[in-house]
């Protein structure tokens, strides 16, 4: 099967598909693996796409059932769902409510949900107590639904905090009050420039010390921490400092394969947005790892890394477009329309590279469908 696609120089060249679609079934993992899941927009109800989202709830929940069927836990209402980029707290509340209810109908389904402060608009009138109250509202809702919280990084906190002490005050308060174990999220400014200087420092080493102090004080309340700095050495530095029983969740969409495999001393678990796009390969690879087949794990996972690096290339915050593009190519939704019109954030050249790499990784589950949809997208670019 082939398709005419633009090359790097803009000239149209034939591309012959070579990938063999990966088929995977739910298997036991020996890593905790959360997939941060996207939401499916409803283009027919989204009358003002830049200002007010509309969600196709059935397709959104169907995709979560797909991820659960492959053995993943869901990281719900995270940045992959466009939190802070068109998807507001009001909609996130409804997503959390529906997903927790859906999980109760599926044996073994598990999830944790993002608690942040995105109902606050950062500004000069926002104080630390407002940030605490914002977090408390979201923690309270998630826990009130019977869910577990992922404590997301806060733009409002980054704007108001003046030192590491301010971060420690906020995190101490929320962790001491949490009813269950919490996953912390260290999101780097490559994903969100508004988080530059998080933890009260622009350099990694003092930020690391602040994070470790918080975790050590609240070890019994911290399930683990996700670090999303796209730097394997920094993740390992934190991983080596974690107390027993506190898990490292890689959020490194560039280096996840080696970090999950580990170094013979320690390994990372995973909470990854790219798992949304590479779920069949990741599930099969994690099954191989659980069977102590490291070569089999790498054979399946390694081809996904160039794809992930393309999806998450700078500007990294636009990675959601590639995630939803993959879902559309693979028939998980009927359209390629995103909340806030974010599908326009990437070029046709970007989507062509993602298409090719997805094929080479065996991640086009129905190549004929994927080709027909790629042709339709190319037609909108005059190809």
C-alpha cells in the first residue's frame, strides 16, 4: 500500500507502507503504567471552538475503555486532555465524574485524576491562600467522587510564590489533608512556559532538594512523583533519592523506554501522554518486560521512541495535536477536530512525519483506513 506525501523539500513523493500492525491484549505488567488520555471534541456542538469546548462523551469514554482493555491505568484530566489549553475545570469536573463512574463498571479498571488550580486566573490579586483553596476544591471533588488525586503543577502558584518555602507551605498543607495517596507532578517549562522556576528555583539541583524535602515529610501520603523534564539524567537523580515505597513515574516522552527498563539498580514506572498514542505497542512491550524478556520489550518499544520524539518536538506543549491525530488515524474518533482548534498548531509536514513513523512502529492498526484519512488531511493542504 502506498500514498503520495510531501517530502522535507515540499516535493511530493510516494511512500510505501511497511509496518505490520501490532496486536495486543491485556496482560499483567510488572510496572505501574498510567496512560494520560485525551478528550474527543464534538465538532457539531462546538459553536465557538476557541472559547468554549464541547466534548463527545461517548467517544471519550470509549477511548478510556480501549486503554483499560490493554492493561493501563488512566491518568485523567491531565495536560493531555488540554487542561489549561481550552479544557477548563468545569469540563474537567464532568470528565472526572464520568470516568470514575465508568471505571466502576469495568473489572480491574483504575485511574487517578488531575487536581490543579486552573479555576484561578494568575494575577496580582491571587495569594497563596487562594492557591491552597483552589487545590482544596479540586482535591475535594475528586476524593468526593471516590477518586485519587494527581497533584498537578499550578500556574497560579508559580506566579505568586516567592521562594521554595511558599511551595513547601502549599504542598505540606494539601498532602497533610489528602484522604489517600497522591501522585505529584513535576512538569517542566518545555511543556508549559508559565511553570518556569517551579519549586522556587530555575536550576535543577535546588528544585530537587525542595521536592525531596516535601516527599520525605509526607512519604506515607505520596504514591509517587511524575517528572516531565525530558532529561533522563535528572529523572534518575530524583529516582535515586526517593524513599522506599515512593514510585518514580517517568513523564519523559523522549527517553521512557530505557527509564522503564531500568539500570539494574532501579527502574521507573510510567505516567505518559504518549501511551495514549502508542498503547498497543506499549502494552505488548510491558508484557514482554513482565516476562523478563528485555530484548522483546526493546524490540517493541524502541520503534515508538522516534514517533514520540516527533509528537513531542518543540513547541512541546502542542504535542496534544499529534496524540489526537493518532487516535483519528486509528479509528478511535470520526474527525480530526480538537478543543480550541488545536489541530492547527502543527503543520502538514509534521503530520506527515508522524504518519510515517507510526507506520514504521506498527501503530496503524488499519492501514487502509489510515491512508484514506491521511489523504483527506493532505487534500486540505492542497496535496
